[in-house]
């Protein structure tokens, strides 16, 4: 039996997080850091998951049967990561005439759970690897919508941003109903990250409560974020990086006013700007997590500055390729 390895890129949100929940557009980019799933068919109908980078290991028993699927896990913290893989298998197995067992070995060359879309990448790569291991080809468009289904099932609610961009690669402008790929040149960014202090679910909920208390005010902030996204789209497509950077700074100010930035995020952002970044903002839900800086002339300086300010940091580039069999 043949082993198939599928990789899927991580994702950074460039513009429009939080406002996308209220129907505004957002822009997200696939990065040149990948998560890999190696799938090896098993003859016993069991699914075994080994994911040392996710601190997870599980045995999902009896994928071929219709009854309750039992999960046995080792390592602490396993359940959350295992839930994405388990749900991905349940979704992907509908496409196989005869669902069979598989061993999935998951590894990642980016930090997992930091806010780089790794849960979407796990879903994307697991779906494609499981189907491919049994000779079934799913297009990346199909994988994108199946992975979105997985994220919604596990999280309760999720925008299609991460699953779409991880499956398809490149940069996309996305609304809840629609998406379109932007054509543009390279976009070198420096990623910084600090520990999360709150979950995405709590932050989305905090914004919802703020909006309920100040509907007109928060509505105007959402409108302003939407406007920044549209201006950013034009600037990205004309490779006008100075304007892209300025709009990142404006978007950051608007996110700060929604209450989702933190002191530690702000320390990284100001350190990056002082070290030569043209623009810097949080990326994702906030409450800690990811900061992105656009610093075409000062990548090394900005990386060091964010580390001195208390974060981990590494440079990333746009990756135009989405999920692929390696
Ligand atoms: O926390 P992350 O990296 O999953 O980003 C969440 C982005 C939000 O816009 C806040 C929520 C969403 O589902 O789009």
C-alpha cells in the first residue's frame, strides 16, 4: 500500500478580521510555511493519528462501520487537534466507495495554534491526504469547502477565510459568500507571535457585545474596516506597498478600538515600526497571537526588534500554491 504526503500552507490575515463576521470583505494570504499529512492505508479499518507537533496522538476506531466512532488518545491536549482530523476523516470518507482505515502522520514547519490558520491546514491536508491515499482526487475547490465544513463543525462558527486560502494558496479577498484571487507580486512580511490571552470565540463574542452596546459607533468602525480592505485590494494589485503598509496601520487602529489588541501585541507592533517596518498590525482574532509587519528593507532588523520586545519571529513570503501532493 502506498503512502501519500499532502501539504497545505499556513495563512495570515492581512486585512478585515472581525468585520468579516459582519459581512465585510477580508484579505488573507497563504505563507511559505506548511503543515504536512502523510497518509498510509491500513487494512484493519482503524484510523491512527500521530501528530507530535500538535502534541496529539489518537486512535479512531472503526471508520468503516456506521456506529459510534471511539477515540483513544495519548498525550495531553490531544482532543482539540484530534477533533479536526476526526471530522476531516468523517467528511472525506463520504467520497470513498469503501471507507478504509489509515495512519496519518502530521508535522508542521510553523507553530501550531498560534494563529497561522493551522487548524484549517490540518483539515485541508487531512481531507486531501485521506482521499488521495485511496486514489480519489478532490480538487482544491472541493477541499476548501469540505475543510470549511470541518471548521464549522468543530468550532461552531468560522469564516471561510483560512480554509479557502490554505486550500487554494495565494492572496484572496473573501466575503461570507464570495471569494476572488488577487494578482500581485511578492509580499515579504515578518511574523511575530506572543501567547494568546483569549480565545477567538471569546474575542468574537466581546466584539458582538460591544456592537450591541454601541450599534452605530461599532457599525461605523466595521464600515471603516471594510473601506480599508477595498483600498488595500487596489494597493496590493498595483504593488503599492507604501499604501498597503499605511492601511495596515489604519486597520490596526480600528482593531485596537474594537478592544482586541493587547499590550504585548502593541509592544511588538511599535518595536517593528521603530525598527523600520512601514506597517504593522495584529493578524487574526487578537488577544495575543500573530503580528505581521511589512518591512521590505528591514526584515532582519524587524525580526530582532520583535524578539527583543518579547515575541517569537520569522520572515514569511506569499505562497501561490495551495494544498498539494508532495
Ligand atoms: O483567531 P483566528 O486566527 O482564527 O482569526 C479569526 C478571525 C476572525 O475574523 C476574528 C473570525 C473569523 O472567523 O473570521
